[in-house]
């Protein structure tokens, strides 16, 4: 079995928990996920099955979320899972006050990830260091937020803002909630989060763990073909004889039709449509070649 699963991660599960559950349900050793979701978050968690785990690095990094930001609260984790360290009434805030400040979180921005996060510092996860009481300097990073749309505003002592956010990989929505609260001088945390889109997988097409189990027991589960989420990559089609040699690790001479393709990853297909793996264009003074990078088949016979 190889391909992808568009999983709707439940609340309370870590991404690793989901991988372990899928591994048991499918009785499959090689299972991996594309993009960690916090335990309290729900929504799209791309899961790679079998040899498709080698393709995770080629998935698109763009993501989309719907979340709730609660103002007037600060916690150790920048969400409601952590210890509350401060509260103050934010009843004086209005949506008109908040809206202009959201603009600073759009575009390419500098962001300091939460101290409870999966980022590694000196070989250790930040959340492991934080739980051990060790103080680590969290490196600032540049991320890109394409769009923030306000969905709802609920005033009160601790007002809540519902937002839809489209962003690039590595963006922490918890950090946006925290930093918005800092700008308003009230504090802010992420109260709820659902990932609605990730790496080409939409929430509308996702499966819950319960639905997956039902399909497996009924013999109806079919993974998403490996090439589907990679359809954004340029495609190269090889004749049967060339495809066989490429699958054996040989570089294939590129003809004029593909010689001008970028050196970024390429989808390589057999002439019968079969997806063979990931290749790249390698240029030389004499010729242009399609080199294998990830080969899903040792050879292919139509």
C-alpha cells in the first residue's frame, strides 16, 4: 500500500498519536505525517503511507486555518492548553480597535515561535526543554501570511475574534494570537484552531479516524494516489524503454520539449500514465538529463 490519507485530526491527539493509530489500523509500518498539528487543534493532517513517505518533502507548504483568538489572557503555551500566567479585562476593546493591528501580521513577517513547539534547538525539541524547565533562546524566523479574514467578533471581558488565515509553512497561529495581544497590551491566546487546508488536501475531503476504521473493516479504503497532491509539479513523460532505465537509477537524455523545464522537482510518469517518482533536470555542456531523485518503482512493466 502506498499513497496518502487526508486525515481529519481529532482534538486531544498529537500528530504522532494519529500516525500510530493509522499504522495499527492499516497494519503498515511506514507511515508519516506532513505538518505537525498541536494536540488541541483539529483538521487536515496529511498522512503518507508506504513508499509515499519519501514524497512528504515535496508536498506544497501552503496551509489555511480557522481559529479563535481570546484577548485578555496570557498562558505559557500561547493557547488554552498551558498555565494561565496573567489575565486582565479587555472589555474596552472593539473590533474597530483590533482591525488595523491585524495588518502587521500579513505578508512576510518576523515571528518568534512559542516556547512550547516542535522546533529543534541544539538537537532538542523546544517543548521538551520547556517541560524540563530549561530556558532556551527561541530563534526568530521569517514566515509568510497571505491573508487574514475576520469571521466574527464577540465582545466581553475576554473578547474573542474568529479569523481565517492562509499562510505558508512554518507559521504559528498561536504566535499571531500572542503577538496581537501584545500589540493591544491585553495579552492574547489561541482558544481554538482548525486546519482547513494543507498541502493540497481540503478539510471537506478528509476522513476521521472512525471513518477510516469503518472503510478498512469493510475493505473499501483506497489511499489517494501518490501523484495527486504533487500535481502542481511539472510533469515529464518517459517512453517505456527510458522509464525502465530511469527506474534503475539511470539519467535519461531530455528532448527539446522538456529541456527548458526548471531544475525544481519534476513528476516523472511512464507513457502509460503510471507515476514513477520524482526527478530533476541536470544540465551539462553537452546535454540535458532527467535524473532520478525518488524512485517508487525498481522497474515498471506495462
